[in-house]
C-alpha cells in the first residue's frame, strides 16, 4: 500500500468520525443471472499453476504488491514487505530473489507495483523514492529513472508510453443533506519510458474518501488508455495522443453493499499496516463510517495488450470474483468467475495472474480462460 494512500486513509477516519449511518439493504446475489440475461456468455477458466517458494532455502513471500509474466514465461513477484523481487520459472518454481531495503541501485524503499512498459523487462515503481528501476528477465539491474511531479498511479503500455495520474488535490463538495464531502482530483499525463512528460490528457475526479467509495482506475493497452472513475457505468478510452476515442458501457445492476462487502473493503484498506494492534484499531475506526447507499458499479479495470477490457463488477465481500470482458468496440465479450477473495494482478490475451487469499495464506496463481464448452 502506497504512502499517499495511507495518508488518505487517516483523512478518511478523521473526516467521518461523527457521522450518522443511513439505512442500507443487503447485497444483490444475482449478478451472474443479470449478466446472462443481458447476453453475456460465461467463459471457462482453468487453474494452470501456483507460484511456489516453499523449498529449502526459498524465501517466504511476505506481502504481494504485484506480479507479472514476461514474454519468456518467467514470473516476477514484487514483495512489498521484503522489499524485493522474486523470480519464478515458467513452471512456477522459485529461481532467485533480487533487491533489498535501501535507496541505492538495485534497492527499494517502498515497492508500489510493477509498470508494464515491456514484455521482456521488469519495471518496478518505487514510490518511496519516486523512481522506476528496470531489471532484465534474469533479475540483473539495467537502469533507473525518476518520475517528475507527484505521482499517485503509474502505469505503462507495452509500447513504452508512461501514464501518470498525479497525487490528489483535495476539493470540498456538499452532499444532498448539506454536509461537506471531500473529494480528490488529479491530472493524468503521458510520457516516454524515461519519465519525461509529453502531454496532458486532463484532470479527473479520483474518488471518495470512504470505504467502498468510488475510485478512479487506469488500464493501459498497447495503443490506448482506459480511465474509469466509477461515477457511472462508463469507462472512457483515450488514444496515446490524449484524444478521447470511445466510451464503453459496463453491464452492472445497482446493488446495495452487504456487511460482508463493507468489512472486506475495510480489511483491504488496513492490510498495509504492519502492526496488528494498530491495524485492528484502524479497522474499528473505519467500521464507524456509514456504508454508502450503493456499491460502486465496478472496483477495478484491466486491459490486455490488444485493448480487450476487463472490469471487476463483484463486491469485495461476495463469494466469488466476477469480471466482465469487452472488445475495443465496446461489445460484451463474456464474463469469468474466479474464487472468493481473488485479486487480479495482470491480464494477458488468454490468462489472468491472480492473488488468492485463503485464511492466513496468499498465493499467486495463473489461470487461462476461453469459451466455455
């Protein structure tokens, strides 16, 4: 979890400390029926392999920040708590660990994620020092470069176009009852794979300061960028020249959040705190904030390199994770169902790389998908 995000989390607790909770109903459990009724076919998913680091001398995966699959089949897991990179071969067997705590070459202050600028190299976004470190597929350090400005989200196309959403600027709005509601806006700009800024796409509303609030997400394909603010059922597509290209309308019914959705959303917010007592304290404070009346229409968006868009439409507390898929033209391509508490890390043209949580254990798993028989 990023340092900026933890700061915003503290603002959430302070801003909502004394508010009254509105009445809210239970979550709608008929999402699959709704999608099928709208003509969305269910696609088959097959569990292929699980990355294993359990042999003698293998390091333990402490906390997965991100993971990627390179063109040669190598898997790379970014461990936020280590911090460092863990390399696995194409069969999921551990190969080597790279990196350590620090600010020098080959060291990491705080790994926020992996930036997918190339299929044969690893680009690591370290928001502790605001730089990207580049490694080859064997784990050797190649170069590093700084990201100017105040990055909040950093993404990249496989063609090397960098997309940076700036840190939020706080603005005040009033809700229908006349109460102040803080919201956050930030500029989205594009640059080259050395961090140099090229052009501005525009300023976007970044979301709400509450658990289960609407949050802006980016998904980058080879030649386009998807921006979803979750303010509506629409995800906007932009070209690499910053021009608006099209809108894709998501299929999702309006649903009220369940208690399970809310508790799971809060667990995800506080999991970045390493001290258990403080994590529990923050969780209890966040539980005092009222649930929103409605779930956001979607939680995350992803794109494969060719621009096929995937959108997570299930609530965080639901028994399965459901993603809808859309073609570049906005046509529904189908939906997939993954196990409970699955967090998608990367999408390829025929696979999902997923972080699965089972009780106290997490695992990075490769799934392939296709048309169900």
